[in-house]
């Protein structure tokens, strides 16, 4: 049974946000101010990314009008690490949550800091029972400290360590930490590519409790050939959304009963390209789950 004030219950109680854009407040391409001023009809909400910065955000956050719905994408909690992260990124997340008042905060299931140094590489979750136990403990502790609920997101994989299927690992995390999830469809495909299932992006998806997926991510990417295999590289707004990501969206959309948001991550896109990708995804949503856009199902 789900407790009424659990992190999962709190995100389930949030309204449907629709189809939105993931932007970095420190980017000039796209410039979120121009998106708001000239393209407001082109997106339903913004997912705000700050590169984990909490010191320099007051000014850009103040430039997001209150009537623009927003979610927040933090970085630095490193929830798949062996122990809880240091206090500063937790305090930073707390500050940004208070300023933005998002219904939830996204955090990658990856480690990006080693001994306090930023790696600029996603060390994705090790897929073992031991790492699951540590991650559940971390997410539970974070929920005890933070004012707003977290949505852990599957990170991109360039290699896989561990024998547990990613979908099973995420299901267990969501149940044991009683939280919702972000399912990044490109990142799911990156895992399938590593496992030799690149031509079957849905392989093993029945192991994922789709009712836990509150938000979906899509992004531009390229796929590189590497030693006979293929590796997924996120390009965000600097490239087209790969066909397998859109195929996954078509397949899974009707099956995610608690879905609240579909986000296209568009860092590096022009404003025009950002809203064009949003329109492309909105069309898929309209075809496969039209009622959802009306906030009804
Ligand atoms: Fe993502």
C-alpha cells in the first residue's frame, strides 16, 4: 500500500504538465528568456537545469515568470554512490527547490563526482543488489532531508556492470524507496545497445513498473560504431531525436498511468529548433494519447 505522504504519492498528486522543454539557465542557446517571450505557445512547461549550481541561480530563476510551470533537474546528489553525498549539494538542492517550487526534482542515477572532483562523465548505476541497497538508502535519506520529492532518472550507459536488468533495478528502487521515476527513452536505448538489444529497444521492458514513471525524457543523440558495437551519445538539442526513442514513446505512452510530463532536453538547440522538437513530440502524444494532453488520462 502507498502511504499518502510518500514521495510517490506526492508526485502522483501533481497535475499533468504536458510536453515541455529541458533548458539550462546558463545557456544562451537556447535562451530560455527568448523561449518564454517569443515561443510561449510552443511548450507547456520548462525543466530547469543549473549544472548543479546553486550559488548563481537567483537572477536567472527570477527571470522565469510564476505562470510558467517548471520542474527542476538537480545534479550532484550522486544517488548511486556507496554512501550519501556530502552536505553542500543537498543544501544546494534545498535552496533551488525553495526558489523554484517545482512539483518534483529530477536527479540522474549516476555518479558524477569522485573525491569532490567533477568527472564530466556519467558513471551509471552498477546493476547489482548491493548497489541497489545503497541507492535505496541514499534516496530515502535524501527524501528525509529535502522539502520536495525526487524522481531518479536512468542515466546514459556506455558500458554495463552488473547482472540485474536495468528495468528490474529501477522497479526495485521505486518500490523500496517508494518514489516515482523519470524514464529517459534515449538512455534506455543506450542500455539496450550495450546489451546487444539495440534493434529491440523494448527488450525486458515488462520488468519495469510503468506505473512508477512520472516523467519521460527525450533528446537528440547520435550513435557511434565502436569495436563492432554501437554507443549512444547524448547531443540534446544539437541533434535529431533518434527513431528508437520515438518508437519507445509510441509504445509506452498508453501504458504509463501516472505520467505527468514529457520533456525534450534541448540544450544547444536554437529557439526555433527547440520548439520544433517539442511540436514533433507533441504530435506523437496527440496521436497515441490525446486525452492526456487535456490532463484527463
Ligand atoms: Fe534525461
